[in-house]
C-alpha cells in the first residue's frame, strides 16, 4: 500500500479507532466506542504502518484488552477526598479511623501537589504527594511512580513510612470516599427563631467552640523540673493540650500542659544539647530535645502556631466581652434616662 506521507490527514478513523496525526507521523489513538471522554491516548507510528511495518492496534470488537489505564488521575483513587482540608481530615480520621487509616486529599491551592494523611495512635501525619508533569511521574516520599496504577499498587502493598523522629506508620486501611449513606431526612414540624443575639443573651458570654486540631505525636527527651535529668517521653499534641506519657502504650499521661496560657516556643541550647527547644509557661519553662533538627523545627513551628492562635483567640474574646459590656452599660443608661423622664411626667 503506497500512501503519500505528505498527504496524511490531521485526523482519520480506521477500524473504529480515532487517530490524531502530527507532522512527524506519530499518531495518538483512542477507541471511538469508549464511554470515557478523557480516555488516555496511546502513541502509534503511522508511518511504520503505511510502510508495511506495524499493524494497527486492535479495536474493542477484536476482544483484546484495552491499553488505556484504569486510573488516569489521582482524583480517580477510591480514597481521594476532594475539598477536604487538613483540619477536616484530622477530625475525620481521629473520629472514625483507626491506626493506619489513610486518605488522599488536595494540598491547599497547590495544583500539582496532594497530601496523604494517615492516622497514627493519637495524631495525624501528613505526607506530600507530588506530580512531575515534565517527567510524567508521581513522587511519594522517596519513591517515584510512572503511573497512577503503579501508585495504586504501592498503596495496596501497605507501605511503611518512616520519619526522622524514629517512628513509623503503616498505611493499612484506605478511608474510601464512597461510603453507603441512608437517604432519610427528619421532618420539620416546628420552625421558630430564638431572636438575634444581644448583650443580654447568655450565649454571648460563652466562647465559640475550638474546632481546630493540628495534631502531632512522637518521642522527645524532656528535662526534669527538680533533678534536671533528661528522660525520654512520648508526647501527644491535640488542640490546646500537650500530654506526655512514660511510654507510648500508656493510657494515662504523666502531665498535661494547656497551651492556652503558653507564652512562646523557641529554639534553645539548654545544657549544650542539639535539637533543643523550650516551651515557656507562666509558672515553668519546659526543655525538650528532638531526634533531629527537622523534627525540632516541626515541633517548634506547630507549638508556636498554636500559641499565637490561642493568644489571638483570647484577644478577640476580650474585645467581644468589652464591647458587650459597653453595649450593656449604654443600654442601661438609656433605660435609666427613660425611667427618669417617665417619673418626671
């Protein structure tokens, strides 16, 4: 079969396969009967075919196996949760998951970065999952994967992820997004309004619930308050509470530190130790040593973030109480003035 290669059409259909041919004679093809509009296109050298070399790839009617991937995007993973933030993810896994439960979620507004979040004993660890469009690979930890199928198979093998803290976590239980749900709804039989909140409402005096979690756990070496000796302890951080235990398996903490009253968390060089930092409280300064510089940095940044969060929260609550007091005083003054005018009459 002789064909003028310069007369190749930009797009032709043969054997129920659609080919898009470029100027080098390399075509991408897809099955016309495919239900997936985003079916992946495979490369095929049309010049080799017209020169009598390769044969056209078989269509679906031939009964051959499709060459397109079952998973084309990270979003196709059954445990990918769109629109889930870090805080929502932590609340979800801590409430419903068990150790080793994990999911994949977006990573903020970064287009080509995702996050693998996994539950440990009492906290959530987050790992970056990046797309390299130039190399057409997916980077998870120190591993590289050439396709979503390879990445999916890696998850099926229950990978064990280690960190510089010396602790590891195993991805055992994918938290799937497609969970069966009932369709029943409660019927509203009465609908009323309590009224707009004013300074006289009791609810205004109550602080709004603290919804953030930002958890972390791991071993730290802590200096004692009296004997100044250093001992290894297991620390768990959730919301405003930093608890430490004698061992990871213990259920009752040795002490609980409330970060609402904390002043700062910064790097320190107590007793000449590396990877050291301090946590300043009104009545005591705690000294800790982490297993590596990056682990110390991670603890400092998270603790300081929480300290600033609660400081701002207390400031806003104080402003609210002050404004409510001023409103109350103003309303009482207006009421007193009204009563004075009334009695004069």
